[in-house]
């Protein structure tokens, strides 16, 4: 995937702190979660890089 691609809920993204899952989009800002940690808003949404889409995660059996 390319940097700047529009992220969607369920996508796995790479942000400055590592990989995270997009759990929601509030006011145009993706909300991220890593493991069981608390959600946080993406500091630089335009820099998020999609590593796997929601559909790819489901196909891989990684839907949680």
C-alpha cells in the first residue's frame, strides 16, 4: 500500500510507533489501537501507511 492512502476502519496501519489497527474515524481523524492498549487519535493521519486492509486481515484470519 502507499503512504497517504485513505485509511478505513479495520485497516492495519504503520504509524510512528509501529503497527496499529484503525478502530474508528472521528471528525476525519483515525483512532488507533495497538494490542489491548487504549485508543488514541493519529497525530499525523496523512502519514499513516496501510500495511493490510480490513479485507486482507479477514482473509489472513486476523480479524480481531
